[in-house]
């Protein structure tokens, strides 16, 4: 079926559910095309497994164009594999060589428990957003959009922070499983915009408290998150969050 | 802590303590290294001993010393807490983890470097601080000051001690290479126009401070200064 | 000729919606607190509706199959969102957006709905900006616009190539806010498997918890489906892997009519298929056609590299055929033109199923502008290309990177190769003016319904419709129904209708697991996709459609006797999820062919080869086919046609021309 000629050995994490222990299992694959995406290579593996009467590997994926943030494989020690600025679904087999051994594991963090095989539960991120990652404006209350000019530089910076896809690669790669890049990206986006000002200091306190409650680790500024983020979210956001947190705790009178 | 809530117990609060104490220690090292460098005046340690005498007797400095100790303890204690917490945040480790692909080894090894420095500190405090503050310095110099310089000259005759000190300064250098810029980042002092300066200053600071410290035992051992 | 009532309010077109809003019955706040609404889907249409209804005070339950509502496929929309703001002072107006949409839809959409869409379009931009959606701005701090296919004004708002993402994250944050306040209960990794009907009204759903495999019953006074389109019936499409028709199809089987299923949008600018392993196709935003020129060699089977083909041997066929709109003709026209050239033997690339999208001319033009801005007179070509590349990079950088990533080619140096691919489905559940399906209490919003785009959707109108439905239309129209339901107490889920619906759902799951055949679900899905693409794709004809119907029926029989679904029901089992979805796609595929066969005309995304003008343009038959084909599901897999006549009272129906 496949048209290529790469032979690979995969070591894939298999784990039935969150209550059982998992282990790396070896699979041999032949005839992989360099034009395949990494997930299409997994499709081939699963088709093989189904034909052989074995259970296919469960992994998260959806849009397969690098924007939904669902795919989440830790490949050869790096989230989303060896290439910078791409998600697993955008990684192509031409980034590997014939005969390679590829180790594939799920994101590992206490806050991201394994659901099955390579699938983890990232609902902690949703709860952090629910704690304050929004502007409280009900539908129908908005003024004309152009009544509020926003300097382009600021709007662009907010956009860059907002480009986060919530995949969790930052947590996965951080040696401390810290979620600060994710949390700070949302805090920054809204802190940079005039619309975000009324809730600015409330937001940073609530979101940080929720982040801590979820059991993420602490940031030690290694910069790994920024380096591995498929959307290039900058560490500057973490500094901005820290600054806002300090202002919120020591200058503003708002307590949460 | 009614109004401040979790200001210091939250993840960011703990970082503030690390960052603030770190910056405090960075400033202290400048003073320490500055006084140490006085030995290179090559005046039999006379000026150096004046400095040491001032540091040992001035009450503001003595009070500052208490603050320094507390800061150091806070830095160490907080680091331990953070490390333990961070380990809990990833209970199952990766089979394959390619750290070098995205960060510097010393950034990932601050705990290890810090531990080495802590061990060194015990040795170092015993060597000089305990002597100058508690057990007493046996001799005085030409000015009648306690001759800490003489103590140093004796101690740094032992090659093992010199080796330990030099290696410790290598640890210090790497610890600072990460710590300097990291402290600024933690405190939120990040600005596209100044980031380059902070980074550059951090590198120069780390190298110069470590060299100045390491130069003392080396210079004394090899008899470069008398 | 209509035998169904679309409940369009009386009165002038321009005042219908205003009048409706001020006369629709209201539900008082204390009653809202006891009224429960179920929303299936958390994309633009679902999340915006869930958030808004919760803000209004209703008790909302929202379901999505992804692990987070933020991942719904609306997130992948790249280009932009239309709104009649006239910020560019280029003569835009509500009427023009209305007119462009009706014309773009080849006169197969309902006037009243489309006008309402145009009216609320401006509110959407206001709402999103208020939420902190970082839309692109100019240096003066005001919002920027770009132009899109099928229009002659600049009314498209955008956020680089990630407009859908930013709008969805806006709706998602509004939804999360309500979740945090306890006003929306969110069920992620849940898939709706049945609609529960009691006394003819939709009263709840049966959903499967995808993690545990447990079957759950949920009651609602009303049910809203915002479950997206069904483009994955073609196997290869720009849709996400999980995009499916199951919720809509189950509703269809419970009595909701399915309208215009054959209207499929084939997007002209996608990355061509590279091999059998391909699992999905990637869109290159239509916005690229602003600055890219589309061409093929003038010589058949020209195997030279693009750079070696001189200017006078290139055929810019869109500019040649449609001088007025050029590269910005609507999607259906651009797609068919590409297919025509490739079928005639002028295609490029290894597969010969591709055309070039070339940025060189505009890169140079931008470079010249930049050079003069920075005071360089008479710049040479290299300088122009260098400066122009920076401009192109700023505008489309992420799209170019994506192209390079997928194809391994550098689009800054060689022209992109593109080919049409299935992208959007204009058809969907039939809804009346209130967005209610033919099942009382069952609503449908966004791409899942058939409403606003006629036979062809214009670029940047999907985001507009999804958010219009969810933020500004449904929250009003649903009140008309719920105001009559205030005395209905929550119905316990041990009601026989829930039991029966659950049995139906469980029956299907068990059957699928127990077939234990020899072929994987994907195997059947690929075969279905092949039939659909070949015989019900960009061009259709009577013979092919008849064949397709037979082939699909045979495929259905084979599927139900030979599919292999590993694992068990009571666990996370993606193969089982896929199997259920493909089973529904197979039935839908048949209906699409039946609908295409019934419509003996060409219009928009439906091109019947028998019905074309001498120049090869679509030939409509307004006399006999100016109707919405709404199909009712009948026992077995049979369908009965109902017609809703389309009346055009405010627009003169004409042959669509972009020449």
C-alpha cells in the first residue's frame, strides 16, 4: 500500500488506561514513504496491527494541519519530534532516516494523566482558562470595533501570544512540567489589549492559582518551552505574567 | 497574610524569592570579590586586612551579614522546595529525554550546581568565616589588624584545597550564567531593548566574578603574590 | 410548490429581522434558570451559542468529541471573516454583502436568512474585538481588511492566517467563562449518538463517554446541533480527521430533513495529493489568491520546471477567462477551471493534477513599493524580490511555512502547486428561519445546517455564519420555542423514549464490534471517498451518479458484514468511533448522489456535465429547480423529497457572471 522504502523500528508507549502500568513496545515498519506525515506513518502501523488482530495504538489527533493542538507525541525525547516550530502532524518522515529507531511516548506530567497509550488528559488547561482567561463581555454589549484603536505593535504582540494552540508541548518538555508558557500566553494576550485592562490583575491571580492547583511544576527559566513551542510563543510572556502577578499582589488592591 | 494571599506561596511567589535572593547574592558577590581583589595590590595584604577588619567590625555590615545568611538560607530552602515539587509534577519520567535540544545543561542543572556550591560553602565558611568571627585570627599585621591574609596564605598552600576552590568557582560560574539572566526574567524585567544588555552583563559578570575568586588561591599557591 | 414552511416573517426584507426581534416572545429570568438547553458541538456555532444562552440565564450542557472545546475544526479556518462594516469606504453595505452572498450562492439561498446574516455581520466583529480577539490592524490602530473571492470590496477581517483560531478562541473563552461560573456543564470527549424525541419534540440526547465507553442520557428542553460539515464523506478533504455527520445524520433519521446534500464546496487552493498514504488535504488560504497568479503551461504535457517556462508560454487561464474578477473568482468557478485545464492535459507536477500559484509578479510589485518607500530609485530586480519577499512573508508567512513543511519545496523560490479539494458542505439539516429543523425543539447552526450559502459559499463567510447563528440569531429565535416550554419540568431520563434511544445506540455499537470481519474501517472509508470523488465530486453526470448509488449500496452491505472493529465498547476505542461515523457517511453518500441526480441543472458547487453553457459555465434551471431539496429519511435507507420554493423578491435572478 505504501510507496516508500524506509524501514523503521518504533518503540511506542502502550498503556491500557490510567490505572495500569505501561511499557514501551517495539514495532517494525517497512515501506514508509518520506512524504508521509508522522501520523500517517502511525496510520500504517495501526492498519498493520488491525490486520494482525492486535489493538491499534491510541493517539490524539484531529486537524492534521498544525492548528487544533490535539496531536501530542513525545518523539525521541522531544515534543512533536526533531523539527522546530511544527506539531507532530506536520512532521514528515523525510526528517528521519532509513533504519532509524524512534521512541514515542505520551506527554508526561502529573497534571496530564495518561488516558490510554499516547493519549493524555489536558483538561487542566481548560480549567486554567475557565479561571480567568477571558474578558467578561456578554454578547450584545460591544461598542463599534473601531472605537477602540489599538497600536499595531501591541495588537501584533497580543496576536503572537494568542497563537498558542494549547497542545501542551511546553509542559511536556519542561524538566519541571511547568505550564507557565501556556498560562502566560493567555494572560499576556489579554494584558496587552485595552479590552483586557479591567480584569487584568484579577485574571493573573486567578489563573496562576488554578495553574498551581492543577499540580504543574515551577518555572526555572531553562527556556525549553519556548524552544519547543510549535507556535514560537516567547518567554517574554512569562516575564510579563510575573510582572503582572507582582503588581497584582503588591500594588493593586484587588485580592482573589 | 490577609491582603497578600498566596503572594509568596504560589509558584510565581516562590520564584520571586529565588530571584530576589539571587539578585541579593549577586550583589554580595561583587562586594566579596572586590575586597578579595585587594590582595592583588601585593602589599602584604595590608589593604586587604583593612577591608576585612571593616567587614568584621562595622555594625551595619554585621547586621547585613545576618540578612545575607537569611537570604542564603531562603535561597537554599526555596530551591529544595521547588525541586521536590517539580519532581512531583512529573512522577513518571521519560524513557528518552533530549534536553540538549532545547536548553543549556547548566540551566537544567541548577540544583546540582547549587548543591556543589553548598558543599563548598561549608568548607569555605569553616576555613575563613568561622576563624575570623569565632575562633579568632592568631596574628596581626603591620597596622595591627587581624591578619586574615596570613591565614589565607597558609590555607592555600594545600593543593587539595586550591583544587576544591577552583572547581567550586567553575560551578559558581555556570550557576551564575543561568542565574543572572534568570533572576531578571523571574522578576519580570524583560524588555526587548534591554534583554541583550542583561544577557551580556550576565555572561561577563559570571566569568569575571568566578575568575577573580579563583585567581586568589591560584595566585597564592603558585606564589604569584607574596 | 413548497410543502414545507420556512416561517419567514412577513414584511419588507430589510425590516423582517428587526421586527422579529422586537416581537418574539421572551422567557423571564426565573424561567430561564429552569430551562435546559443541550448544545452538541463546540465550534464557532456551538461555543458561541452555548456561551450566549448561558449568559442569558439558560442552563446549558455542551458536548464535544475533542478533548477540549478549543479544538473544534473552526480553528483551522485561515483566511478571514466578512462583515459589512465599510471601514474601507469602498461602497460596502449590508445590501451588498447580502447581494454578493446570494449571487455567490448561485441563487439557491433564502433571501431572508442571508439578509439577516448581512445585518448581524457587523455586530460579530464588534463582539469579537470586545472579547480580545486580536484581529489585524493598521498603524493607525484601526482594523485592517483584505479582499476575498466573489466580491469587489474589501470586507474581510483577519488575524494573519489564523482567523478561525482566533475567533474560536474568543468563543471558547466566553464558553469557559460560563463553565467557570457553573452555568455551562461541559462534556468533552463525548459523542452524541442519538436524539431523544418525546411527543414529537426533541427532548435530549444519548451520548457516549469516549474515555470509558459508557452510554449517557441527557435531557434538554431543546437540542442544538452545531456539529459542522460532512466533507469527510470524501475521505480526503480539508476537514479534521474527526469531523463527521453522525449527530446530524441521527437527527435526520429521527425526522429532521436533510437539505441540498449534493452542494459541496471544492476549494481551489489546496496542496495536491502526494500518495496513497494521504490521510487529509491541507488548504492554502484563499487569501493567497490576492497576491498569487494561477497558471499552467500553454503547451500540453510540458515537463519543464516552472522557472524554465517563459512568460509568453504561460496560460493565466483565470485572468483570460474572467477578466473582471481574474484570480479572485468564486471558489466553485476557480476549482472547475483548474479541473478543466488538468483534464485537458495541461496539469503540472508529477501527478499532473495541479496548477501553479505564482507570487513572483506581486512579490516584485511589493518590492518596488517598498523600495520607493525607503527612497531607492530604479531598484534592480534582486532588490525588488528581496524587499517584496519580506512583505509576502509578513502577510502569508505561516502559510508558506506550512506548504514547505508538507511538500518539502520552498514556495518563496518556486510557485506553489495547488489543486482543488473538498472543503465545505453547503448542504445540511434543513432549518426554518428560526434555525429549527423539521423536528420541533431540534435546532441546527453553523455549517451543519443548510441555510445561508445556497449552492456555493463565498470565502470568509463560514466564520460569519457560524458566529451569526450562535451569538446573534439562535439566542433570539430559540426563545420563541422555549417561551412555550416554561411549564415543562425536566423529564427524568428513565422515560421510555430515553431507554429506547439508548437501545438503538447500543445496538449499533454492539453490532459493529461483533461483525469481526476482515477489513478496517479506513478501508471502507477510502473506498467510499473514491466513489464520491470520482462520481459525485467536482463534476457529476447521470450515468456516474447511477453507478455511484449502486456501488455505495453494495459497499454498505459489505461494510455491515465485513468490517473489523477491534477492542470493546467499554473503553477508549477510536476504531469504534470511526466505524459509527463511516456507517453514517455511507448512507449520506447515497443521499448526496440521489440529490445530485435529482437536480437536473448546474449551480454553484453542483456541476452536472449535461447542463453547461457553450463556454463551459454552470447552467441553472430556475424554472424547475429554484427550490431547496429537503429529504426525509424513510424506513430502510430511503428518502422522500420535499421542496421549499425559493422566492427572489429583492434580487433580480441572473446568470452568474464574473467575466
